[in-house]
């Protein structure tokens, strides 16, 4: 059943267009985060940020906490190519966030959002675009792993949390036995494989393929005893089309609250669709028309949805925030916060640090990076 949301117009009114470009200073391969207009703090000391721009609706109003100037120097050099996403270690006592940039490699943001460090990354991964990031725990030994879909290389990479390569899952072939004839025929005919998202649930990778004509969700089985052993599984669902259980660019996938369902951003339809782990369609969460949602990330009863297009192109695209599936806030990084490269938001995650919500977000075309902090007063 489709869920009716609050009118988009309600979230446009009162949105400030004042812009303030935030300045900072790069540190090194391990950067201490800072932003705002004060002088840069010394390495290892978190900076205090004073930003005049505020965006969103209470209680989910945000200001800029850190900008891309706080990334490691190498990451800043390649940031214009940013086209990926984030994963957060949700285990008790953890909280680190992971992402990757082509040309730089995998990075880790500390749990307190104060530092970013580059991890040693395999050259084969560093050179390609890793379109998203997922973190999963092996129930066999409790070890944590990262998964990256390489949309241009047509591979799924798996690493440990320190960036060490674990395995590469190559594109399916005509020899793989999928239970959907359309999928088998697609690879039999030499169709390309362009994975855009990956998540882990109950021993399987679920992989979206929104950047190719297939547009199915494929699955791969992982061995608990040997996590480096990953092979394609027969379960596949979706396909390109306009029915509720189909997609027009399945762009990202994540596990929904409760841990047994999947949430998939259907970009062209401006919807987020939920499925069972067996591929059965459940429901649709509708976005404002034409917003092109790139992903959805959950924290408590909240969800954050970065979009590519906004109701007013001059303002750039908004980041939508939902509470129990109701749209409660729209944050405009470009128009309200002065982040001029944030015409298109690609991926974002919610964090809660020191009692405040934070949004870690990445822009696309051109690429950029920022961390936003909730304004509570």
C-alpha cells in the first residue's frame, strides 16, 4: 500500500537562499575534522564551527559541521569524482563510518566525527569507482567486513575493516543458474553487469543493478566458514518496468528496520520500495515527484533520503528526513548552507553523536563531501 506524504510545498516555504562558503584547512592522510570561519586548529584538536546557514524544519534543522577541506589531502585531489556511499559500524562501542573515493581508496571516519583516515586499499579497488559501501558481520566468527559494488568494473569487492582485500565477486555469466529466465537470458546474451548497491542479509549479498538494462536485484551466497568464498545464488527479483515490484534504476539497497526486509531506492519512480528477503514486494514509500532518491538510511525511527533533483533547480537538491515514514524536514545544502557543489546529493547516512543527529553526505557531479550537525536551539 502506498503511503501518502506531506506536500512538498510545505517544506519549500521558509527555506533561506543565503549562502556561506565554509573554509577550512586540509591536514594529512589522517585529517582532523574542522570547518567554519575560525583559523584552522592544530592537528589532533577538533575545531569549533560557527556557521550562519541553517536548513530544514524543527527538530531536524541542520548547519554545516565539517566540509571537504577536512578530508585527507589525497582525497581532496580526487573528490570531484565522488560517486559512492557510506556504511556505519552500528555495533555497541563502535560507530565508525566507511566510504571510498576513486583514486584515493577506502576511508574511515571516527565514531566521534573528529578524524578521517585513509586505509591501505588494494590498487585494483583504488582505481575504480566503488558506488556504495555496506558493512556486515559474519555470524560464524563475529568478524566485520565491508562490501563495495564497482559499477564500472562490474565486480563486488569485499574487504576487512582495515581495508585489506578479502574477495572479488566477478560478473555473472551464462553458466550461473538464476531462477528468473530473463536474468539467465540477459547474461547468456552478453549483457553488462553494473552493480549500484549491495547489502547483506542472512548469508546473502543482495545486489542492485540499476545502471544496466537488467535492473534486477541479484543475490550471492557467502560461506560463514570461509567468508572469502562468495558465489552467485539463484534468487533474483525485480526487473525494469512500472509495476510495483519493478524498478526504473534500482540505485541502492539496505536492510530496513527490523532486520528482515529490504529497502530499495527506485530512482526514476521517486520511490523507496520494500521487499521481503525472498523478493516479495511489500510496500512503497513515495518521495516528492521527480526528486530521484539515491538511497535511504535508517537510525531509530528516522530515515534520511538524499536526492538528485529538487523542486527548484536553482536551490540544488534537498536531503529529505522522515520520521516513521512521514516527511518532516527538507535540508538544502546548496541554497541554505552555501555548499555550492551540492547541486545533486548522492548518498547520505544519519549518525547521532553527543545527543545530536548528524548527516554525512556526498555530492555528485561535481563530487563533494560534508557533515551536517543538528541545530537544537
